[in-house]
C-alpha cells in the first residue's frame, strides 16, 4: 500500500522551494495525491512554499495524514485535549486523527499541537493511518539506536522489515545502522 503511494516522477514542481531538494519528488506527491498546498500568508493566499527543511509539528502531520487518507475533518469536541481550542486551524484535523487512532495524546490530557513531531511519533502515526495496530508485527532490532524495549521499536522494526525505511546514511551515502 505505502510503496504505491510513493511512486514519483520527475517534472515541474508546485512549490518554489523544493527543486533540487532530496525529497522534492515525495513532496510533489503530497501535493498531487494528498492536496497538501504548503504555507499560506495571513490572508490565506498560498505562498507556493513547502519549506522542506523545517521541522513538522504534530498538528501538521495530523492534517497531512487526514488529507492523504481522504477523510473529512470531524468537528472538534471542546475539551478533548487541554491544549487544543476549537477555533484553531488544526483542531478538527487533530480530533479526526485521534478518532482514527493515529494519535492518543499525552497522559496529562494534552496533544501538544505545536511541538515538533519526532521521527518515531511520525512513523507510528503514518503506519497507523495505513495499517491496523494488530497488523504491525515485527521482531528483532533493525537499528543500533532503537532498544527493543522502546515504545516505538515495533513500529520502526515493522517499517524496516516492510522496506519503508532504511535509516540514516553518512556523507558518502552508506547506511550507518541508525534510525536517528
């Protein structure tokens, strides 16, 4: 399922700031197949910028996953998370992602929408947007820096075994054995 999602072709790009970036083709797929339009100004006008080197927040990944799965946003229910207000641009997406089981939030009742998402959190959310939790089965340890007891080990190992990820590469392009 995921492999076909990431079929890319070289060509002209919607965003003005992705040409030559290692992820340009993947970013173009997000635009074409998921209707991800990048940043807009205070009036809502598109800037044609993706900002590929920026960190991504938990709220942003919730919105992207919702769009990629073709889901209509569910109206946010006030109080679902202590730090999400109903009128924020991301509140409906965050709520929809919670209903889908992609995110649970934190034990203190927060979602932390503006917090940069970690690679492990993003990987888990992406996998849960495609697979049922019970289908994510993996054994062994794929990377030196992922302990088998880490909460995210199963997701990382599954993604590795499915050939979705291969870890970090050094400056020469050789795999380092690290997830990061």
